[in-house]
C-alpha cells in the first residue's frame, strides 16, 4: 500500500501528517521522504541514518576531434542542455535530463555519457519505521531523478508513506505517481484554498483516489470546508490549531506525544485509507 502525502503549497503540515501517521501505527511502516530539496522527517522521528548512496544521471561528453558540428544533437535536445551554433556543441549539464537521445542521434558516435551526481539517498530506521530520504546537492535544479531513486525503496507488501514535495509541479507529480491513495494537506485560509484547488485538479488528472486533511482548524474560516463539500472531496481528518502541537513542532517532537487524542485520529485515518484502497481494488477486479 502506497500513501502519498502531498499539498498544494508548503507549510500546511504535510510533514506533520506524514511523521505522526507513521509513528501512530502499531505495525512496521516505511516512510520515504521525497521532499528532496528540504528533507526533515528524520528530525521528528529521530531516525538513525546507517547508509548513504550517491545518485546521478548520465550527461553527455563530446569528443571534439570526432565531432563535425552537424547540430543533430542540439536539434534533438528539447531542454537546451546541448547547443550547437555551427560550432562544437556547448554543454549545460544542469539542464540535462539524462535521456541519452544525443548519443543515439550523433552520426559520428562522438558523444558518450558520464555520471553526474545530483544527490544522495540515505536510509535508516526509527523503531518500527524503516526510513529513506533524498538529499539534493546544493544548486541542483531538478528533483525528479532523486525522487525516483527514493521511491525505489518502496516495498510492494509493506505500508509505504511518501512525504511528497509541495506544489503541483514535476517533483510533486513524480512523487505521487503510482500511489494507491493521496492525502492532500491544507489549511483553512485563502492561500490554502487556492493551492488546494490546484492540487485537487492535479490528482484528479492522475486518476488517483484522494482525500483531504485540514490542519490548524480554527485559524481561518470555512471556505475550504465549503469547497470540499461542493466538489465532493472527502475531509478525512481535522487537526486543531493547538498551541501544544505548534510548540512540539518547534522542538522537533511529534504531535501525538502532546495530544493523545490525535494518535487515535491518525489510526482512524489509516483505517479509512485502507478501506479506500480496498474498495478501489475490488472495483477494478469486478471491471
């Protein structure tokens, strides 16, 4: 089972939901921090990192002696990672998506590839929680290759919780794609509603079942609730605007440690998600 925990904007409480859900379940869980530009789940779980593996993508290397400056490589590249202005190609490795197309179209075989590191995947454990996170190198512009490397730690027969990057761009879609169900975390504010709309549209296009967790209930108004009612979007859990939770977060501690009723709420949330996944699987079997 793969549960992707996402949000239309940063700061809504996505990580709070991910780490507390993982800690509340009395069973083995895999938590994958796919927010590779700013991974922070390990802080709240106090996870022990015991392995780190470099992750890279293949980028082109041009043999200038063999190159005839035909421009085939530049014409093929849709990302302008390789440019030819009637001269030997100019390379921009940070723009390369590692597709390998330039090596295939070069008529002289003048282009080979080398690995360029984009970050690392770190793995470890925090009690019952098996943990993996991606950590991008500073200045890297593209998160998807590293996110895909983190997702290779998904185990088909396990409970996999994915803390996804915020927003609705390529990193979020890369993390969410393939999930059994998506939790969209929002807050009851105008900004929260605006970005929730975008997230709902994105997940609907991907065709993945989803529900909403409203964090900091009481700090804003009811427009998020009205939107969900109008759109038929289920609100699966509400987290109150509680000073104890905010203080625990600032100390890097779990909310379920200071608000005992939240532990039961997270367990009920997981039971609801499990039923959603089971119902979808049953419907697909019947069809």
